[in-house]
C-alpha cells in the first residue's frame, strides 16, 4: 500500500515519483505525487484515464505533452490539465531535470497501479520498453482498467486479449499488487 514519502524509480523511462498524498490520505479524493523526469526521458505509451482527470504544475524545467496528437511544452510555473478520457503522453526533451506536481482525481486505485508498474520497472521485471511480460500485463490491465487504458490496440481487442490472458497469468502466479510474484 502506497504511503506519503514513498519513492519509486522507473529506470527505463528515467523517471522518479514521490507520493505526497495517497488515496487513503485524501479519502479517495486524489493521489498526488512529485514527479522527476531526467533529461531526455522516455514517454510512457499513449494512454488515457477513463474515469479520472489529471492536473500538473511544472515546478522546474520543462515537459513536452502530447494531448490528442497535439504537442505543447510547459515550463516552470505553468499548469496543465488532462480531462477524463483524453489520450496523452509526456516526456522531458530538455537537457535539465524536470519536476512536476501531479494530481489524479478521483484517486480510485491509482496509487496501487503506480506501485505495481513502477515497482516492476524498478525490480527489472520489464522489457527494454518498460513493458512487463504479456501475462503480467494482462493481469494488471484487467485489474486497473478503470484507471488506465492504452490507446492501442483498439479497446475491443484489449478487452478480448486481456480477458483471455489474465486468468492464465494468475494461474502462472502473476499478480496485480505490490507483493507480485513476478517472473
């Protein structure tokens, strides 16, 4: 379970987050993290949040954000908002570290999802693109489908594939919590 002050590192995407407020701290209102993007960080895959919005404040540096295929660069002191269901990705394309305050509302199970995904990357249980084993991914994506959804492949394909693979993944010992067996 996430806690304020917990730090997670994604060595693949060259990012680090520190939880400031968890779902438990805010009675489910929001999850707040301070995010650090190293120079030339790698964006996560294009994704959306089907029931949540995100708010960001750039504390230092700059961040490039692709929102519905349109790119913007936000600098220190600026804020930006990602509405529910809008496809996005972001990265630090500059030569300096970027630091953001990042809020996700409502919290739902976002802190658990971040712990799982970043924990797998931190433990070296992802490929070079930062993606866990397909059976692990199926279990995670099925459990956190209300919090996170990839933009590709099409949703119907994801639903079918993850519904078929997730039970097999669980049988093989893959989980979707911080106490993952992992492979």
